[in-house]
C-alpha cells in the first residue's frame, strides 16, 4: 500500500496516523455516556466535598459542557419548585448541594442533640486515659484499658473532645490529646486543674506504670497490707 493510499483509507475511517484512544484531551467527552445526564450529575454532586465547575462535571459524566450547564440550572429550578429540603447552588465557581435555609433550625437541633448525647462508660474511661496520659497513641490506650478503643476514639474525635497531637518518633503512631473543648466541658482552664489520680487508686500509689499495676492481682491491689508477724521475743514480752 502506498503512502497516498494509506492516508486516503485513514480519511475514510476518520483515523489519523499517530493517534488513538489514549490521546484524548481533557475537554473531550466519552463516546457513549455512562448514564442519563441528570441522575449522573446528582450522583457525582452527592459525594462532592467541594464545589465542582461545569467542565469538571462534564468530564465526570461524559456529556458536553453546554448540556451539563443547562442540566444543572434545570435541576436547581426543579429543587426550588418542588420544595426540597436541599438546594443546588452555584457558588465559588462551582456547584454543590446545600441545606435549604428554611430547614436550618431542624438541622441545628439534630446536630446539637447529637453533640449533647451522654458518653458511654467506655468513652468516659477512654477519655480519662487520654486526659492523664496525653499525648498517647491508640495502642497505648488499648493496652491500658485492655480492649480495642478504635471505635471509641472515633467518637471522641467526632465530638471534638480529643484531637491529634502529631506522631510518635519511635513507632510513627498517631498521638492524641484532649482539646480545649474538653476543658470547657469539664469546667477547667488547664490540665493542671485535673484532680490528682493517685487518691483514686488506693493501694497502687507506688506504681509508676500501668503495666506494673497489671502484674498485681486485683485482690492484692485493693487489700490492705497484712500486719507483720510478731517475733518470738515480742511474744514473750506480751505474755509477761
């Protein structure tokens, strides 16, 4: 096949030498859209954590930018007319879902009630360990409590009572400490105002590490020291 014949065949098949599927530019759309336009836009916007512009959404759903812009505007109008609890806004150069202002009191009540819910016993115990041993890793807290605390730590982090405090230089583990909100909630201005821990642990005041305490049987930890046995001389003196 001559060069002229090759180029003629390429022209008839819309094929250009040196190009292929991998040479698409970002502005090109998919040959076959993956899904219907409006539902596809809703699905992408639902998981977006920041405003998305027309071009970004067009590349995601595989439709031309003009069609995407038109569909977004139509969706915004549709939500407004149907009185949905959310709305689609074009802010900061992109589109994103927002709670409709009319329903702000409902959302505020839900959020505040969730934050004011009482902590479980497990959460309180974990928070106490963090407060007195901070900065401390999750594994260290788990070792002290004797149970896995991953779920409880996530709860304390979401409540804003605990926050990250860097990483351990030796192990690379994340360290945690109590937050300023924790101080506010318990009514103190600094950690120095926390009550002394020793008076709350009778019988273990001389232990510096929880691992040493763990070696002592619970009964021995709580039981008072046994009196020393009297010597033979003392017994004789008492008999006299």
